[in-house]
């Protein structure tokens, strides 16, 4: 199982707002630390809100590419429905050149909708936009000269798209929430799947992951082509108690604020404790607890190829985040490898 981190380039640490310049510098320092600690991947999301600095993830990733050596660099996710697939491909092909073949893209429709009015798109076209633009993005990836026509973009007539990436096929993952249609689409296209699970119990997504694998098999793709990634909130501390005490205040503040906007009740400690429990989605604890939970999640979903922590918007300081990254590299990843060797756990 590959282990990595996803970030929304948050400039919010609890009740204090960090200046944008300092927040960006610290984010790049964390990506470098993740590279040095041996993590497999670092992803940058896409939002268009004051509290986040990730409106152009490819630019942040390019800055990180110039200062790292091994870690793979990806979006998390690119809101493809409101983007031009030609420019998305060009941005990430350029990132692939800078990083010497370490670029990836996770594309999705976007759980936050602020990009639609910002770029002049109609929310009534939410799914149709994504379907058409994903098809074009994959065609550009596979063909240097592109002939294409659709509803939402001017046609292309034998038009070359440059630059071409280092990798023969730039990896494109599909980011999904809980819509069955999205799982089926990814499977039918044989694209790797990144499942964002931010609440409830991870095992409840097993029917949807099975649907993805079944759809992919029926479309003629082999099991090794149908990769499954899992993205969830989490944090690793020195031990379970300190991790929980570090993480809870910022988590409660964040989700209580988000709940006011969406009509949810305030977060309670009882709810949080349930989410931190064995089946809950939050991967929070000491290294041994986190490793055990990740293997349980993998087993519950029939095997997980990649797990990414979302940890930098829960009121944690830069120093706490750096410590967590170091613990993931030094203790969690070796512990997962040890547990895999000792147990019969589905291992992609």
C-alpha cells in the first residue's frame, strides 16, 4: 500500500490565520519532508476560497518538483468539469517534465461548487461537463494529434497538443464520493479510483468499490489495472492519546463551521470518538494504531493500493504536521509492511 498526503494548501491554523506567503513556504517544506521521509505521493487539491491557496495546484506541485527527488506529485482533485482539458494536460505534462516522470492527475466533478459560477459554467451540466471533458483528456493523453468535437468546447481538427510527458501514459485517477455512476464510469474506462471517505464507516463503501471492480472486469480490464485509493482525514502522533488530543479541537472547529453552512449539527466528542474507533473513517492515533486501522480499511474494501491522509486543515501547527510526516515514514510504513508479511490481507 502506497502512503501519502493530500493538502488543500490551508492557511488556517485553528483560530489564527497564517499569512499566505508563510503558509505556502511551510507547505513546500512539508512536501520536501514527505519526500525525505519516504512517502509515496503528495497531492494538492483545488479550491477557490479565501482560506485555501490551491486554486492552481499544478503550480504548487511544479515548485515542489524542483525541490524533491522521489515522491509522486498529483492533484487531489482537479475540477475537470470547469477546466479546459487541453490546458490541464499541458500543465501536468509540464509538471511531468520538471519532475522527471513523477506527475499524476486525480480528476473529479468537485464536491465544492464555487468553480462553476467563477468560470461561467452551469451546475445543471455538472455530470455532462465531466463526462465530455474526461473523454477529451484521455484522448489527448493517448494521441499527439487530436480530432474531437463536443458541446462544451470548440472542436479540434488534427490539432497537436504539447508538451508530451515523460511517462508514456500520464496517470489519470478518478476522484469519487458516493455516487454509483462515478464508480461505474471509472471501472468501464479502466482508470484507477480515488475514493474520498470523510465520514461514517469506511466499510460501507465496499459495495461501491465492488461495483467499480465488476464494471472494470466486464469492460475487459484486469484486476491489476483497477487500482483503488482511499483518501480520509487523519493524523499520526507519538501515541493514541496525544494524537487524539492534538487533532480533536481543530477538527471540531472545522466541521462545526462547515456544518453551519450545510445544516449539520455541531460536532460532539462522542461522535468524534466513534469516528476514531476501529471502523470509523478518521485515521488518528499512534503509529501502531494507524497501521492496524489502514490494514482493516484495506481488508474491508478488498484491497487498497494507496492511502492519503488529509491532515493540514484541522488546526494543527506546521511543527505537528512535520512530526506526523516523520512518524508516517519512520514507523507507520514499516509497520504496515510488517503486518502485511504476518497476515493474509488483500495486498494489491
